C-alpha cells in the first residue's frame, strides 16, 4: 500500500484527530475514507425509491410560470 505525506495546519489536524477518535478509527483510515467518498459519482442505492414517499398534501409542486417570462438566452 502506498504512503502519502501530508502537510496540514495544527488547527485542521486537531479537528481530523477529533473526528477520527469520535469514529474510533485511525487518522489514516479517517482521511482515506474521506478521500474515497470525494470520488463517489453514483447515487445511494435507495435514493430513487424515495420518490413519492412523502404523503403530505402541503408538499406539492409549485405553480409553473409561462416560458415568456424566462430570461433571454444568448445565441451561440
């Protein structure tokens, strides 16, 4: 496994150490998980099953305005 040197200010290091301690993992594992999460490009597995899951009459699509009120767009 490759190793990486990282220069970080003391205040940020304290926050990282605290976060890792709160999750009961090493600083290295905490940083690795954060880096891996930053590369995720897909939706969570159950994201699309949420559609229609709210049963509340006050939760509805707002009225749509007519397209004539849209801002003029630059022709490319």
